[in-house]
C-alpha cells in the first residue's frame, strides 16, 4: 500500500511536467515556442524535416506525460519520457558539463531515472490501468520499444550541417557569389 501511495505523486509530477513540457512545444502553452519554434530548433540540431520531428517529439512528450500521470496504458508513458530525454541528451546536451545551469544533462538524466523507476515498478494501485484491469500485450510493448529504439537511432545519427554549409544555405545567390568562401 505504501509503495502505491509513493508511486502516485511520482507519476503525477513526472507525467504532469512532461505533459506540460510537450504542451509548450505542441501548442505554445506556458510561454513555449509552439510547433513552429520547436521545428526550427530541431532543424538546427539536424533533425529534418523539423516539423515532422517536432510533431513526434511534442506529441510524445504531451501524450506520454498524460499516460504516465494517469497510470494509463503502462509502460507507454515512461517509454515516451525515456525516448524524449535520451534524444535531448544526445542532440542538445552532449559534450557540455553535467549541470543544467551550464546547458548540461542534469535534468534529462533525472527524468530518465524517474521514468525508469516507473517503468520497472508499474503504475501502482491508484492508476487507470488498475481501475479498468488493463494490461497491454507483451508483443505490443516490445513493438513500441523497438520502434522507439529505431527512431532514436535515426535521430541521434542525424547531424546538423557544418557551420560553413549552413552559412552558404542562408545566403542569397548574389551574396553567395560575392562571398570569399565561393
């Protein structure tokens, strides 16, 4: 019983914050960039087309957060959080000092630890899965995990264009011809 009581605030806080984080990207809520801003940021990280990756990441964070908070369709919610945070570490935080104040992966790693805890422990007694007797088929869970692994591999392996190539892409034909690098 205490274990289930302990899982409830963990699920609600971790899931709720992830859902809000996804809502910033998807809808522009809570002073977020919205889909257009998120797409531009993801393109700058080499994830093209940015809009497609933005929809996937934002919907995954928002939906995964809601599923986690509600304890519904476990383990899809924690999978979403782990995937989103792994991509964030690989694309935005890698190579920086660990601390968030220096652009590091401190917060994504903390989120992964919380999601792993929920993934392993299950949603607990106070969840929609328990209330409705839902248990996803193992083959579906494995298929989702493999799909997420493939998408993560594709995203992590994509690289932004080198700075010189980005500079040339942003020039008009006239300025490109006059450029000393041409």
